[in-house]
C-alpha cells in the first residue's frame, strides 16, 4: 500500500478506491449509465460497502474485496438506471394527456366540465409542498405503489404514506373549500 494512505480499515478502503475506481466506473458505464451517473453509482457502492459488516472481514483479501465491490457496483448501477427510467416515465407523461384523450370522446359541454375539474385539481396541486406534489402525482396519476414511490424519491415507505395522507387531506380541503 501507498505510504500516504492511513493504516487500518480506512486506509484499506482508500487503497481500494484508488486501485479500483476507474475499473468500477467503466463497469457501471457498461450497465448503461452516463459518465456522471457511473461515478455516482461507484460512490454509492463504496458507501454501501463501508457499512457492510462483511467488508471488514475482507480486509486481508484484496481480490475478494474487489469481487464484492464489483457485485455492489453492478447492483447500484442497475438500480440507478431503473430509478432514472421511472423518473423519465413520470416526467414524460402529464395528467393533461388524459384530458386530450377524453376530448376525442366527450361532447363540448362534458369536455368543459372535465377541463374545469382538471384546472381546479392542478391549482390545488400547485398549493401543495413540492414533495407532496411529487408523491400525489406518482401515486394518483401514475399508479405507483408506496414502495415504488419510496424507491424513486429515496424515502422510507412510512414517510411516503405520511406525505400522501397529508397531501390528500390538503387536496380535499382545497377542492371542497
């Protein structure tokens, strides 16, 4: 190991980072990530690696450590790619798309009523906090489950449930009042 690296576990991890960072970033890129996303995935993998008890057991074997890191990076890269795809789907579709589809089948009066309802909901949505808006849109407009929303927004499922409950109450109050 390099003399400038601290001894012990953190020194060992520093050595792993310096030795394997570019190989792991290339691995993440091969999983379909951009250069920036690949570096983020590698960083997240190292963070995960640091908190795993198994990592400390591998301090004596650089080869086993590298293999373990490879598995973690592949998993992080795949999860990163899935999260990005879900975000893309979320931002690619808008509730107004449903209104446009409805315009093909509704008569003009019904269409006006639907548009007014739509505008009322959008107005109330804009009054919600940003995180509430995201949770409501993912849940109600896109049909994502609580666990999916938690993964997309990197929150706990309990936190998502609380945000959703408060957001629904705020929406009801806004729409009725």
